[in-house]
């Protein structure tokens, strides 16, 4: 919600890159890092997506880019190209080499501790969540999942348990 502050109080016109994660992955991560329950994690994901949905209309179409975490992990080059273009920067293959040569830091992300850095999809939900947890997550997140193009079992069909 910091973007609202930048607009309302600083008079800036920020460009937003909204990175969304499939709720099954989010729930699993939230349970691991915040020791939350499945239910509270589902509510947190839904609440955040609702907040973002209400914020979005205040931006021009060229001021907002939504990317899916899974696409960024699986098709990193393409997604980085989208971000560069969105930001008005020249697309370049040079970013990949710099990822390994330059110091970088992503708060809370364990990737920052590994060298060389590598972007990879987190599959730990397959171990952490039961079938009942997954089914409840899918059932309770249907509205916002659809808004981001997540079909009911797309995550599961590509990444079998």
C-alpha cells in the first residue's frame, strides 16, 4: 500500500510491477515463514489481492504490469524483458550475466544467500500442504485466482505431487 502514499502524499506517478503468486505456493510459504495456519494464509492472500484490485483503477494502463511468480521462475528471460520494456529500458541479454556478478539483495528471500544466484520455482508446497489444504485453498481463492489467469489445477498438472 506504499504506492498509495507515493501518489497521495509525494505527488509521484509510480509505475507498479505487481508480482502475484499462485495461492497454493503463497499459502505454503506463509505457513513456513510466518507459522500461519492454512485458513489465515488463505485470508491473507485474498485480502491482499482485494487491496491490489481496488488500487489498480487509479493507474493508467501503461503504469501497471502484473507478472506471475511462476512465469518469472520458469521463463525468466521473457519476464525480465517485459519488465524492462515496461520501465522504458532497452531489452538486453546482459542482465543475466550481471545477476551473477553484481551484489543484490531481495529481503526475505533465501536466494540472496546462495552464490551464484539462480531463480528457481519453489515446489515445497507439494510436501508442506495436504490434499485437503490444497483443495481448500483452491476453493477459497477462486475469485482472485481467475483474475490472474490461474486455472483450478494448472499448478498441479504441471508440477505433480
